[in-house]
């Protein structure tokens, strides 16, 4: 399970693997921490199209990223969530905290 990071201009994209749960905690922080420190990056997109499994810890990790990004005036965009991810986001009311975009 690997996380891929791509930076283009002022936007960064983190592509998540099919399983997004607590064992990815350190890798996820390792993926986004440099982006938060990079003043050129203004938005962080989390690509979620491959997600087949996530849990409450995944939601917590996303909320933590969002809180840290907001302090730095950076936006977090949940991009192309799979149907299972969309169900979790609907139940958790994530649309109040995140921009959710489909491409």
C-alpha cells in the first residue's frame, strides 16, 4: 500500500491506495507534512477514487489534515471519492468541512 504525491504549481495531489485505515497513519502524515511546510503549495487534493475500504481513523486523519491546513490558509479537496468513501463522507457530514470534487 503506497501513497503517491504529485506537486504541480500551487496544487499537490495525494493519491491514496485502496485501503485507507490506521496502519497508513504515519505514511499519510509523511505524505502531507512537507506539503504543509511548502509555502508554494496552496491546495492539497486527496485522490480517493481507488478506496475500497476506510474506517473512522481515516476520517480522523482527513480531519486532522484539514485542521492543520486551515491554520496555514491552505485548502484540502477530497477528489473523486469512491462510492464507499462517499457514503462515509455523507454520514460524517464532510461536505461542511471539505470541498468534494469529481473530475
